[in-house]
């Protein structure tokens, strides 16, 4: 591999002490390297890996001093005491690439509610036409140490997060209100999230409009995906509930949709949550080929779809997998009225082996009578 030395970072002479690490623009011992098809700035010229000390300020300095560059983090553990922010301003933006075993990890004393990395967390901007407006995070492991959030998208448009593993987080991925009149226009692909197995754990929290989410696995959370906006498309998203003594099963939910604008869910899979799909205030959702399944029936209740208002969702080809051991089973819990429908439902276990008329199992309960 050919290395090209440029005056960007100071040489790291020792990994054992944070005091030995200094940043200097005049050093000639720093490097860019070719990774895949790109020539990237490599952080280890300045930032100690596996050094056991806080490197948040060092990483931030690398970002601030290398606008419009792709910054590469080799394998190793990078300890952070506070969030790292990337600029939304296209003239200052960077794209972060992590090796498969590169870990950003929150240290003790982390301020709850803050993400390890805030994309667009500084220099807010709203543009898709200026070179540098499209950036994000690729690869790596983001470990919240059961306190920190994983990654947040704070500003900008068309931000990308792909091939990322987020672990031990309060909120795995948080998309805040977007720069384009609330629209974030984010693209999230191939992201795996493991929460902190506590009642406050959320896999994905969406507060910006017009995002796409594709191929995600989410586990050890109380709420899988929480959507507070509209214009979002979800494909092959699989939240899995894992029992834990600190968890509250009855409040668990795989998908919550609050937005009054359209959202589209395709092949989305609720696995073992008390409620599969919660539609707040009669939210209009288009659901196609989705699943609400349980791997254990030893739970107080199993509800596939719950609407806190009238039912207005369009549900087609949904699979239901209830288990006999559970005493309270509901396909739909809703207030009366609404324009919604459930068309071509499939696999009404535990009765799927019988000849019972499927339509007799499609029951709409009012909230006052649900579970009685």
C-alpha cells in the first residue's frame, strides 16, 4: 500500500499517555492512505487507539481541520467523554469511514441525551446543490456504554448512515427536525442496533420528515422505531423484544407512528413486543406484507395493531403469529370509525390449521373493551 505523507497530523510517538499526544500543522509525519478506492485522512496520526484515554477533542480537531475530506478510523477503541460534531455547512463537511472493528465508546460520566456522533451538529445548513452537502457515516461500532445515544442527525439534508453497528444505547439513531422546513431527507441502510435493555431504550427516533430506512435489525429496546413525522419509508425493519428484568413488557412496542402525514411500511417485522404497531391519534399508515409475531406465548397480552383514535391505516397482506399460551390476543384494538382496512390477512396462528372463517377473527375492540 502506498502512503503519501502530508502536513496534517502530528506523529503519535506513544500510546500509553494522553499527555504525549499533540496536534501540529507543521509535522511531516502524518499520512493519508488508500482504503478501497478512496484516499482518506487517517486519524491515527494524532488520535491514540486503545490508549485508555479521552480522544474526543482530538477527533474533533481532525474534523475541524480537514474540510471536505473523508476521514478514516482504523480498527481499535476510541474513548469519548462528549459528542463529536460534524459540520452541516458543505464547505466544511466531512465524511466519516470506520473500519469494521473500529469502536467509538462513551466514557463514564456521559451526559444522558447526547449522541456519540452528531452529524450536522455544528454549522447548520440547508442545501443539496453545493458540493459537500452529501455526507455521513459508514461502518464501525458505536458503543453507548448503556448511557449515551448512538448517532444523531441534527441538521443538513440527505445525510447517509450505512453499514453501522450501534450497541448499548439509550437511543440508537435519532433523526432530529431537518433543515428543509423540517425535512431531513436522510438515507439509513444496513444499520444494526442493540439498546440498553431498559424501559427508556428506543432503537430509532424520527423527528424529521422524508427519510428512508432499509434493512435494519433492532434488539434490546422497549420501543423499536418511533416516528413522529410523515413522509418516511421503512423496508425490512426488524425490531426484536428481548426479555430482561429491567424491561416493562406491557409498554413495549415495535413501531409507533404519530405523524399525521403518510408513512409507508413494507416487510416490517414486530417480534415479541406487547404491541406490534401503535398508531397514535388515528395515524394514516400504509402497511404492506408486514409481520406481528411472538416466539413465546407466556406474556400477558399480544396485540398486533393498536390505534389510539379511529383506525385509518391501509394494511395489506399482513402476517399474524399469535400463541395459544397468551390469555389476551387482539388483531386490532381501536376506537370506532375510521377509513382503515385489513386486506388479505395471513397466518392467523394459533388457528391457522383449522377451517375457521378468518373473517370471524377480525375483531375491532374499542379501547374501553380491549382485553375484556
